[in-house]
C-alpha cells in the first residue's frame, strides 16, 4: 500500500508506504524517497530506533565524528 497526498499542480507526494520484509529482514526504499533525500547507490545511512519507530537518515561527512 502506498499513500499519496496531492501537492500543487496535480503533483502527488508520497507520504507513507507499506512493504514486507524479505526473509533476510530487508526492505526496499522507494526511488522517490531516495531521490528526495539524496540517497544513492553506496550511500551510508544511519538506522536508529526511538519510541518504537525506526528512523533512517543519510550520513553526511560531518556525521562521522559522532559515530
């Protein structure tokens, strides 16, 4: 399931989606999400959990000092 919200001039913005994990626990991030966040092949991302939610964000050079 993918939910879209209409965003000016008839362009829709994806706000949420539902995916199944594969047998190794992987999911695929939709191309629209990757494009909007600048995540490309071989990008490094940080995965954290807070209040029962999983947060994925792209690492920047400045983030490496925090790890």
